């Protein structure tokens, strides 16, 4: 199936695309259209060389001296400053390390301590489950516990009552792409005496995020999706500077101590965001993320978001024109969603396997969502149109109806 | 300074050393004698090639498919099985991931839940401070809190009273090298109705450890010291299988869920050790550790420990013969210590800097400890003798007495 008119439009858009040259900064497999950068970003070409140098020169030759001489000790702070620019944070308010889940645990505890007289954490059913699991773990630990109140995404604003301590949301829904209005919800939460914890897993590196402008209190995010830090890359967390002085870390560790190398038996928090650090950062992962973030140098996130909307728009137009069996999941209006679109699809798992076998990689999310992420730094408008044509062919011609496409892998 | 007799003995020992060929598995800088493998192990030569393949082939070409096709999802379990052999653990009782500090937090909470009627965590002043900080954090969170009782290392056995819930110790003291008797203390703790949490940071890969034989309940350990996993490598934790069924994770996360890809809003723990997992493992760090652990293939840890004792013995003999200003810190008997020796040294910081400038790398621990780790897979007997001669020269000839050696670096 070919969409001649869409192809022509896409070609014109590609020719005029200021981000087109960025594609050359990535390794992309031959014959693959990659629409799963919202699960694992593609490999920036700067990463292998950087990591080889970290291994051979810094670790191999420098050994323990590299904590000082190669600047390993300050590396997480340098990476945090790069991320801060992408999410509209103050430069010294971001910490890189641990996993997103651990960071939810840390920041949710810190948030709860700011509102000691309330016992409700409000979240929605579109949050990524691990955030809720971390909250469950914390509720089981904390004296008195707390209630985790889960509402539908569209009910969040009205559910912010005066018993809510923390509004904990993922800005962009991992399945449908629906985007919360961070500024409005944060203002609403503050007016009700609550604080906010935003998970930026599907926002950072995808959309313009303005934590300062929104007045956000806490945030966390993922290093391996739109930030392209590699599989299981270190995550990050944000604490608004106005809260930092009063934050007591739930998970204190030696590198968050005011004087780590004094080896005191008692904990004293470091003055700044470092107090939220727990153990020794994984240098390989942080260095890979550092090199990866260079692809964003000089990039205006508003331009990225505009292109993402065009990519997704072309894709949806193509799919809907050719294929009536796929129903859009989530908002049609790009202003209301993140950098992805999803469709409900019967036999969605097999559909996605068949699509991958034809070189278009998206992913499947139970129970019936086929999901496509648009990463404007390395996806072209023509990619979007061709992916739509391939998806329509897979569905219309029932190309998914082979036993091999129905065998579930461990990671689905 | 040269010790002709010690050099001759060392040469003979090197010639007969069954571990000598292992040195060829590591990258070691020219002109350096590296006695800091207890802080950061040397680079195994297998690591750069493995990581290059993970980057180019698995991440770059395979992209998201590599979770299944390159086996990323099972990689932590394969690494855990390698570590299990080195620490005498059951193969399915070890989990790789997070930092040691986070793992102390997780396992200490699990241990406390086993003894709900007691409120004392007993530790000693030789424990690495971060373990105590993690306990402080947990005490601040847990309903009712608990007391962290810190005694001197030699008082531990007599301090295990019937109010103690958990005996939390690092087997080998990071400063003095003094080694606790894990089996005796564990038996003592059990007799008193307590459970044990052992930090193996300075044991795993250095000494024969027998968690099963000792009847240990919980353990944690570090990937970047004797296991050579690289700076900030993933850590590990151990839960005795008899406890696994009743362990509720303090830090639950999506990859510890019984069905991670069902994306349920409520947490249900995985049946086995995986329930202790929180977030997505950092694949680069886990892969580096995996490749690094191959240097232990076929190695008998008893042979490693015997060589370590000989290396340290030669070093102490040389230092003490030549230099009266250095006083041994910690036990003289190798059976009572780990794979390191330390000396009290006035101006120890400057002494260590001067020593490093002469190609012998150990490290300094406040207030006055110069510390030397012996890693038998890549340190020779002649290295030990030459290091002793260099240290004696630095002290006797006051070679440390230059301003440049007294300027403290960030990491000291």
C-alpha cells in the first residue's frame, strides 16, 4: 500500500525539516523504521566512543584516580544540568541516578513530609504501575501509612480535595499518550494545599517541559526513552529549590552526606540536591547518558514537539484512511497528548509482531494497545507515512495471522 | 630500598603461583603496582569488547528487541548465579542491581519484618557508614522506628541480647581489614532469636564466603571492588530461600511484579528473589559485571585467599622491617582479616599521594589510615615486596613532605 499524496507531503516536510540533520547523529539499523524510542531510544553515535574511552583510559589506565582526574565524581551533576535544560528546571535541582521507581519512592516520601497532616496520595489509572507500586511500598513502611487514591485521568482535577497531600501523576500516559496539563493541575493542587510529583518518563526529551513555570514541587524521569541513554540508563529526580532545605532523604547514603569522605557514623545531609543521592553512581550508565544528551545541544524543544505532532498526524491520517479496524486510543488533538499515538487493535500482540517482522518497530501494551512513539531527532516524515502503510497492510491483509506472531516473548 | 631476600622469595612464589596466568586477563597500567582493587577493581580485558557489542549490536542494531533476543531480561539472573558461586549462596537467592546502600535498605527492612516484636538493629563502629545511614533512613520511616545500636567490633558477640532484631555487620572492616567470624556470629544471633544481614563488600571475590554454611539470612555486596565490575557497578543482595516466601519488599517495582507486563495497578510480588527487584536494571553495568566475572571461572576462592595472605604477609614484613613509623592497623593474623592491610600513618594523606606519585596505588581513609588491598588475580608477590620498599622509602625519606601531596582532592 502506498499513499502517493502523503508521501509527497512527507517528502516536502522532510526537505524543510530543521531537525533532519540530527538523524545522522544516531545509529539506526538498515531497513527499520523505529517507532519505539518511547521505550528505548536509539543509539547516539557519540556513545560507543565515549564508553570505550571510559573503559580503556579512565578505568583501565586511570583506575581509582579517575574519580578525581577524569571527573567521575562530578559527572552526574554535569548530566543533571543537561537534563535540567530540557525539563525547565533550575540547574542545581536535578539529580541523576538510580531507577525511576527508586526515585519515585524518594521523592514521594519527601513530598509527604511537607504535608504531614494529610494522608492521601492522589494518582490516576493512567500512571505507570511502578509508580503506584513504589507508593504502596512506602505506604507499608511509613508510620500511619497513607491512602493511595486512584481515579480516572479525567477525574484528577476534581478529585484534588483538602485531604490530598500529594498529587502524583505521569504527565504523559504510557499507553494512550494523553497529556495532563501540568501547570493547571499543579496550581489546583497548590490551591488545595497539596504538593505535586510529576513523572516525566514520556515527557523529558519529547516535549517542552517547564517545571519552574508550572511551579512543580517534585519530579522524576527516565534516562532510556527520549533521552536515549541506553537500556536501563540512570533515571533522574527533581526537587524544587524552595523545598530542598527541608527535605529529609528517605534513602540516605554516603554520597549524599555533607562530608562523604569523613566517614562519620551519623548521617548529615549535603546542603543541596546531592542529599537525595544514595549510593555510588554507575559511571558507565551516567557517561553513556552524558554522551547521548549531546544530540539535544542547541535543539529547541518546541521545534521537536511541532515535528512530533506532524509525524503523528501523518501516521494517524494514513492509518485511518486505509484501515477501519484500528481505533485511535487517546486524544486526537496533539496539544493534549505526548509524542506517541496508540490504537486499539484486536490481536494487537500478533499485529505488532507481524509489523516488526516487516521492519516497523513499535510495541504492544496489554490488553490491546499497539503503540508508536515519534522521536523527531531520528524519525522522518516519510518514515511516518511508510509505517502507516505497513501497519494498514498488516491489518487489512491479516498478515499477523501466523502462529509465530502469537508466541509471547518474555518482554512484551 | 631493595629487599634482596624478600625479592628472591617473592620470585620463587610467583614462579609457583597457579593464579599468575590470571594477571593476563586484566589491563594494568605500565609502571603501576595497584593495591586499591578493594576500592575499584582493575579492568578485565573481556569487558571492552563485550560492552562494544552491547552498544553496537544489541542496542544499536537490536534496539528494543534485545530485551528478548539478546537476553537482557535474564542477564541479571545469569550474573547473580556467577556471584552466588563466589559467596556460597544458592543460585536463585541472589539479585543483581541497584547500589549497595539501596540493597541494605531493602534487606534490612525485610529482616526487620521477620522479627516484628523487637526494635534493635545491632551494628559496629567498623561498619561502612553508608550501611548505618540506610538504617537511619529506614528507622525514620518505619512505624515505631527502631534503635541502631553501635558497639565496638570486639563487643558484637556479647551485645547480641534478646532485644536485638537484626545483627547488621560488614564482614571485613573497610579500614582495618578485621574480619568477623560470620558463622559464629550468625549462630549466636540465631540462638538469641535475631537474624543477620552481612555486607560482603570487602569479601565477595576476595575470600571464600559460605552464606549457606554460615546459615546467613540476608547479605548485600558491591560489584566494583573485588568483583571488578567497573566504577559504580551494580551491587547485589541475598535472601536465604527459607525467608523468600515471607519477604515483602520495601521498594517494590514493576520488574519485581509477578507479571510485569500485565501492568496491573496493584503490586503482587514475584515468587522468587525477583520480588526484591525494583526498577529496570542498567544493562551496560550488568553486562560489564557479567564479562568481568569470567576472570573467576574455575578459580578456587581458597587458593585466592591463601595467595592474598602471602601477598599481605610479604608486604607487612617488608614495611615493618624498614620503617618504624608505620603501625599496623588491624589483625596480624591473616585468618582474622580480609584481603587488605592498613597502617596508621601520620600525614597519611600526603604519604599516600607521594606513594601514588611513585606508582604504588593504595588509598587513604580518615583519619590516619593508609590502606592496601591485595587482589591475587592480578597482583604478584614481587609487586607486594616492591610496594613495601616504595612505601618505606616514602616515609623514611619524608618524600611526602611536599605541598602538592597535601592538597586534598574531592575523592580522598
